C-alpha cells in the first residue's frame, strides 16, 4: 500500500470506529447501515501475512416510510490490493455478507490515470472488466483523498449502501432469504 492508500485505509478505520451511519434513500425504501465495530487484520486464515484488511460489523435496517421492514446484523470486509478474478489488482475491495455485494474502490494518481490516451483507454477497459466481474467501482483522485480523506470514506460507505439498495430492489426474494436465514 502506498502512502495515500494507507491514509485512506486509516480514515476508513476511523469512520467505521466512530459509528458512521451510511444511508440510501430510494423512491420505495430507505436503508440505513450503522457501522458498529471494526477490527484490523494482516494475516489470512492460514496465519500467513497479507495486505491489511478491515472487518466491519454493522446493522442494516430497511424502512418503507417510517415502518421498519427488516433489521439484520452483517459485516463488510475492506481488503487492500485485492486481485479480481485473476485479472486486475484493485486498491480496495468492499464485500458484504448479507447479501454478497462487492464494490471496487480505486484511487487515481495523476501520473498514472488519463494523462495519455493509452492510460485513459486502459482505465476504461479496467472499469468494464470490473463491472463484468461483479465489481461496480467508485474512484477518487489522490488529491481528494489527501484533502478530504474522511469525506471520501463516508462517500464510499454511502455508495456501497446504494449498491446494496440496487441489489435489494432487483432481488427481493434473495434478500429476504438472507435476512431470514434461508440462504
């Protein structure tokens, strides 16, 4: 992880530790995701050193107007330098467990992104690959991360819950099965 990615990783940890509530307000339902606890790990399941990752516990509440439709405990993993489907390595991967929703987070430094036509073409190909692989992405510039680190972390969580909302609205039966333990 480079210095700007480390700064963002630390900010994600701080925002999660402080109990941020991500929210998506749609035309039919509202989803709140309250971040309740966070842990940092740098070893995989076999005890081998790996890139650091966060395990963030949260409570997801789904409302229709003021009526609470469902409430569940969930977790989000935030992994750095994650390889996607034997292809590209993304800066950060967010993946949830209820339901399994993935999102790529990229930090674009000026020297490596869209400075030339070839770099722009490569970025567009990468974005299409990630989307086909089930990873909608959110991108920040290095300058944004440097100047508004906490705001970028909050925007990342709000975007993630919007991706979750899209999943819930397009797969209500599957979502209900997860909520009620019928995986």
